[in-house]
């Protein structure tokens, strides 16, 4: 479904498109989300596939690529670590990665606690003596790790490939939770070493087995016998949906993830689960044997078949009705509720308060604030910070150099910056600035508010604007409106706004200092073509000053890395003129 600007706003599939599309245009029983979506539909585009499985995969790929606003979108801003064993290498290494690729390697995880992943990798490298070098190559001499008993020395052929791969096999059994298998192998090797009177080797194997038993006792989960299970729970409130995923590997709870979705409050759990599972697992190289959910989903069989084919093993999607597994699903659901309350509730209450007290038409999910920084009208800059869903998102901060104002005139600078910011979104809503904010705060009083209003009027947009004013001690005192009235707010809301104001102030000040410091260190070298920061640094380090570079010979200047005879002549000519 596309809007009048040909943007994709929804991707769906059906055996009968006619019946499916008709449902959206019925006059009654439509949720607010569907009402909004239908009002934006301008035209349709459709693709015919051979079967349901192909349609499901295509739907998933199109959603991931185009991110339509009315589909369930998995916005994974977290990147959890996995332990990777690259079995395609001649002598595989074991290390931590946050990127999953379909490269034939084995991935174990994810680990919600990065410290646990690091602890496991450190343990493996200590107890299994595999190589620790990043780029393996044959050498004539072994490294220090070999001499201190931390590496078997494959780089000098000190260990056979079969013996090395035996270590890798045991490591993968450990990461898979197959302790019985690894225990039997180590016991067999230990007895063999004892019979052959290799007592040091037997003692090492004994200690290795005890250490493996010790590290594997952590986070045991009772009555969950399948090797690898993901358990998914959902919680909802008026504004957000939280999806919690528990990871059980080899009867051990190894971690969890949670995801927040907005604008899905009127979707039922089956729709949310179906959308989430497709986006999360299709294309994921770490698929469990079983996915446990509370509600059955319509496309369960198709998704299971696709995941089974991708994983090379049977993958089941189950909705337990009784017993321990049901209680485990309920635990995931309860944890989702707690996560939602802990992470969202305070912010939700503050946004609700702002919506009510400021009499806004909608939740101020995106608030932007602006501040101007300069000293005596020089190096005038501005900072912009974003409060997204009640949380200051520093990744969305932006910095501006003032282009049209000369001299100290903060209100005109504020007008220029906000106008430039608004036009970025009007020209490209999917660009670096994203959508327009629901609310704007400016650092200052009524003159700054009026400047911001002028910017909005020039761009023909309406955005509520309030000023953040400070007391004599330079602490945030209140919000004021366009009529200079102070807005009474709760302590929590004022604390958040204070942090917000301090953050944008720091952003602007830091940028101003950076430009000022750069100007102070500017020299005649900056204007010479072919001289960048690196060559400038090397020249000044060698000669000490621009004057000494000017008096140096061409041969001396050419001693600097990257400077040839032609560039040396250019430097001399520019400095002498």
C-alpha cells in the first residue's frame, strides 16, 4: 500500500487479495491505526508468488528493506555479543562478535551480558590452548602464548590439525551445553594419559574437567530439556508494546533481549508475535530448535518450515497449555511487564504530564531543544539535542555553524538554525534529521521563543514552542510559553528538562571550543594544497615552527613521509611568498 508520494506505508500478503483488501475499507470495526492507514492509501502494488512460503519471505524482506510505518518494525538498537567459532579456517579461532553472517561459522549466544561472553572466551583460551592471534599464518618462531602454556603452537606445526580440531569440537560441545559428551571425552583422555604415566597431562585434564563443570553450573534452568529454546513474552500499555525474548541453550539461561514498539497498542498479540518472529528469525543465523509463545499464530506451520530449512534442523513453534513450559512462557510475559514498567513507566508519565499541561494534540514522543554559543560574536554555533520517547538520545544530536548572522544576535541565530533544521525534514523525512519534532524547547526566554516561531512560520509548519529559563544560579527554573507564563511541572519532569537543557548547552559549548581551538592552531600550512592535518603535524613535530620549515632545505622537507619533491617545492614557495 502506497501513499500519494509513492512511499510504501504497509506490506501484507494473502491468498485472496480481494478479500484481504476489502477488510480494510469496511465502514465499521476498524482500529485507530487502520483508520489512519486507510486514510493515507493512494494506490496499491502487488506481486504474485508461487506459494505461501515465498510470499512470507518476500513480505519479510520488503518490510526490512522499506520499513513501512504501519507494519511491526523491529528496531534493534542493541547489538548483543555472540561467540563465534570460524570452522571454515584451517585452525579456527574463538572470539566475540556482534555481527551475524551466513558465512558457515558457528555462532553461540546471544549473551545479554557482554561480561559473560568475555568470561567464557577467556576460559576457553586458557583451558583449551587454542591460538589467540587474530591473523593466523605459519611462522618460524612461536609467540609468548606458547611459551607460557596458553597455545598449542599450530603456526609452527607443533600440533596436528586433527588434535587441534578435537579441541575445537570440545569447545563447541561446551558452548552447546553438551556436557556429558565433553566429560566422556576428557575422562577417556585422562585415563589414557595416566596409563601412559603422563601425570602432568592427566592432572591438566582433571583440572580442565572440574573447571568446565564449575563454569557450566551458572544459570541452570530446571525442567527445560530441549537443547536450545527461545521463549517470547509480550506486555502492552497505552503507548508501548514490549517483547521479551529468553534464550535457553543446553538447559542454561544464557541471556535475554527486549524490544519496544510504539503505535501497536490496538494490534492483537497474534499479529505482533507473527510480525516479530518473521523479522527476528528469518535471515538470522542463530535459530533455536523451539520457539515458545503464549498465543498460537496463523502462519505457524509456514514459518516453522522456512526456519527449519534455513537452520538445517527441525524448528518448532509451540504454545504450551500446561506444566513447566507454560510457566516459563508466563515468566517471560511477566518479565516483559516488569521491563515495560521499569523502562517506560516514568518516561510515559512525564510525557503524559507534558501532553496534558501543555495542552498538546498528541504525545510529545520527539522533543528537540536548541542552544546558541559564541564569545563576542565569534565562531557562532548552535547545538540541537533530541528527547526521543522520554530519553535523551545523544546519537541524534546535531551541531550547526551559523551562516547568515554576523555579530552577536542570538535570536536571529536561533531563527536561522531552527529554519534550517525544519527544512531538512521537509526535504527528506528519511534523512539524518528524521521526522519533525512534536515539541520544541529553546534555551532562553520570550525573544528566543519568538525567533523559533518565526522559523516555523517561514516553513509553514506548526510546532508547539516553549522556552527553558534559568535562575540566578544558572539552574533551570521553569518552562515559559509564548505569553511569558511559567508552566508548573512535577519534580520528575523538571529534572528531565534540566538534564535536557544541560545536554544541549554542553553540545553547543563543546562545538564552539573545538572551532576556537582549531582557529588558534591555524597556520600558513593550512592554505597549502596537499597538506592535511597529518602532514602538518609531522612537519611541525620535525621542525618546531613554520619559520623553521620556511628556512629548511628541500631535502630536509622531503624526509617527511608522504612529501615528494614537487610538494616540498610547493611548501617552500607558499611560505616564502
